[in-house]
């Protein structure tokens, strides 16, 4: 069983819609990453957060450490947001950084 | 610094051949990670270096795989006697004390 679970696995939205992707984890992680992967494979780090909420442009990430749950929201979605979104957490090897374990990703497709 | 770079970006090889990939991390980063991603899956951890020391290896890293970071800067990942199951995207990431920055990956196809 994957220790980082994402939902949904696939998501199709119309341009302009508000999008939410969820991530739940069962392992002890110190922080959570949201990553974006476009076709071709390159991964871009969107957020790393250990509490509360972070916002960057139209992207908002929230995390509840006690409930072991995080969400990624995209406001006013656009076709260029189409990508795979992956959540990942560093295993807590007694420090703030460790090897990441990843969810399987959510494939988002935004239609014009 | 333009970020983490990987070379080559694509590699096609025949089963049984050896391949070597290179990763150049962000220069001030002392931590370097290798991950593998198969189609439709999230990446999986392979190994981790802090400076030149290899501190952690996944059980996914069979004895056909070896990784080095001889001077604590660039790293190489070698796969000996490649198998079709080794076909995947091999991702490198580096970090200081914060978040990890990923390279573009090397896509390996074993025919």
C-alpha cells in the first residue's frame, strides 16, 4: 500500500474552474511537497510546507499535519495548468530533510 | 546556476549493455538524490548522497546498480547488464537544507 495517497487519479476540468487535489499520508513526514510534472518528465517544485497555507499566483496549498492531509487548489484554471501533480513527503530521519516518498500523481487536463 | 542538469536526456540501449547517467546538482547543494519513475507511477527513491558519502540506498537498487559522487559535486548512476524492466525515467534532485530541486530526467529505454 502506497503510504502517500492522492485523489483523484485523473481530473478533467473546464477552463476557469476551481480545482482541488487531495493528498493523505500515513507515514511520519516533516513537510510535504507539491510537484508539477509536464509531459516529457521534468519535475518542478511548487510548494514545500509543514503547516498552514502557502499561495503562489493561482496556486494554493494547505496542510493539516495532525490529520496528515494536504490539498492543492488551482483557481481560475487554464489549459497550461494541464500536468501531473504529485505530492511527496520526506521521511523524518530525525531532521527536516530526507528521501522523498511520492504519491502516484493526479493527472489534470484543463479544456479550453 | 541554471539548476540541476542531467545527461543524457534520452538513452536507448540493448538488453545486457551497461549505461551510465550523469547528474550535475545546483552547485551549493550538498545533498543529491536519485529516483526512478516508471510509466504511470510516482517516482521511487533509489539512493541519496550527502557530499560524497552515499548515506542511503533503497532495496530497489540491485547489485547491478551503482552510484557515485566522487568529489561531492556531480554524480553518476551506472546500470550494468540492463534488463527491460530497467526502462524508466531516472530523476536526480539536489537540495541544501530546504526543498529538493529536480533535474529534467534521463529516459532509459531497454530494447
